[in-house]
């Protein structure tokens, strides 16, 4: 997983990622759009697979997202799949000046519109999408991308039951939130996916799970400490969202979100990670020696995840330091497993 990089930095990281034994890269969208970085990375490492995890949907027309994804899939020989997300209301309305009304229903319509564009690009049918939020019916031949034969897939981020059911209905995969536990996946996410899939007459097994993992390796507590510190802080940051409080409460950590928010309101951002105990960390992350990390990843996610994504460690791989080589060994072992 990576984010905002210069194009030359994206290319450099991609070469190291490929040389280390990873299968691909996932791009987030925060302060930069992901498309040009992915193009630079794909030119530098043509064997890698790429996805957005996620690109923000609502500020863009479905046609724009569909066209960019179609172009990336063509130029990577099918090694790209589109990951979309709703973002939160404040960002959509106040940063992007776009509409956020009924986000789950809107994203359902958005995915359907993207797929309609792809079918039209491939000359399978005339563009004719009429939904509750998006209406698209014009695509003259000269304005349509050149058709290609690569399979196109679109995934969405989903946490709560409504959006997860939408994923089961219309998406090819789910970008699982980094703040997750296996009880959440087994008891909340998968049943909601199955419910949505059944509503659409689909088999839930066709919905891939792309899962970012707070993997914290190291052969000593001192070596693990930097990864643990970042993981705890990120878990607390994500867990400060009231809608995610159930992630703690389901496992008996009641009041955690409230305590995190109290620290944040007081301006005490540097110590919010202190509220994440080692017991919590074992559930929301993976802490293990280097030579056990691959086995632990396979033990937890094999048979559930289509892809596991390294949340931490991109700087190690970029810098080609000793830890970067160890991450590559983990990636190679997971792929073999």
C-alpha cells in the first residue's frame, strides 16, 4: 500500500516492490490522484498488478472513472482493477464540493454506471444507464475508447452492513477496512455480503476480499516497536470514527472510541495510540517474528482474502534496507502458500 508520490518515486518503489517478490501495489487517494503514479509504476515494473484502494467516487462522473480504469487496464495488459469508495460526507461536500446524499444507494448506482460504460466501450451494447443518481446515454464512436479484451473489475470499500450488502449486490470485490478483526469479517462482513449477493441472485464467493493488514514484524520487542507504534496510532485514528465504534464494542472493548475522541478533542493526538492495548493489537494486527509472519498471515487470511496488502513497510521496501529484504521474503512465502 502506498499513496502520494512523485512519478519518479512511484517508479522507483515499483521496481523495488517487483524485485522483492511482491505481486502488486495498491494506491490510496489522499493528497494526490492515483492514476499518473500507477502509470509511472506500471512502466517501471510491468509484471506488477495494480489497484486503487480506494479512488474517491462521487466527485468524478462514472464515465471519467470508467475511462481511466479502462485505459489503465489496456496499458497494463489487464493488470489493473478499479477500487472505489464513498469517502466521508465532510470531504465530499466541503473539500470536493460534491453531493453525498444516500451514499450506499449512490455508490450502487455508480458501480452499475461504470459497468455500463465498460460494456459500451467494448461494443457489447449501446450506453444506456438510467439510475436514481446517474443517467448516461450518449457515447459517439469517436469519443469511445478503443475496445480491448481485458477483464474489467470494480471493487468498493465497505465497513457497515448497508454498504457491505451493496458490495454483495454489485461489486466484484471489497476493500476491507484496515481496522478489522477476524470476528468482524466472519460475523458481520461475510453475512452481509451473502445477503446482498442473494438479493442480486449471485454467489457470494465471486466477491473478492482485498484486505490490508497491520503486520508488525521483528525478532525483538525493540525491532517491532516502530511498527507497533504506527499500527496502534492508526487503529486509534480509524477507531475514533463513531460509526466504527462497534469494531471495539463487539470484542468487549466498550468505550474505546469515546476515550479516543476525548484525547483528540483535547489536542492530544500524539498519545491516542496508547489507548490501544496489546490485547487489542493481537486482534486488529499481526505481531510476529520475521520468520513466522508469512505463516501467521496465511493462517489468518488464507481462504478468506483474495489479496492481503501490506499496510506498513513501504518505506523499507523503497529504501532497499535490510527490513525491505525481509518484507520481500514474507511476500514471496505468502504467494507460495
